[in-house]
């Protein structure tokens, strides 16, 4: 399982998934531990608000964890077979570990535009 986490600073889980260009990528190390395996630092054109192409690096993910996103983003990811999990958790490794263990993440903070 590959888990992408929105992280504009490569340290914490950040929101605004549609505008995010930086993602931490976690996977299972084979012993049930979530480990960071990659970092995506995408161009502006690859942010989901801008992207209009056919192939995107996020398409290789199974789950995407974010601090917040809109329903359009959730639908777009679902069309690619990616489950989106908004959360108020801020620690990327803890969130990825929870997903691997099948534990729920804390709900996201309310967000208004």
C-alpha cells in the first residue's frame, strides 16, 4: 500500500489538497511499519487545481491523507481509485501508521472558504 500525505513543508500534514504540490509517500516496510519511501515536489501545473493531463504521480497511490480538501478533490481521487482521508492529525508517520493498522484518523478541523 502506498500512502501520499499532503505536506507543503515536508514535516507536517497540511491542508488545501487541491493546491498542494508537495507530498510525503509512505509504504509498509514488510513488518507492518510505515516508512517514508519518497517525496513528491511537483510543478505548479501538477497541483490538482491546475492539472488537466492524463498521467499524474498520485495515480500510483492507494490512500491520500490531508488536513483538508473539497468534495471535488475527493471525487477526482476516487476516480483514480484513491481513498482520501482528511484529518486533524499533523504527524505524517503517525497518520500513515494508523492507516496501515486500520485505525481511524481524528476528523479534520472545520474549514470554511
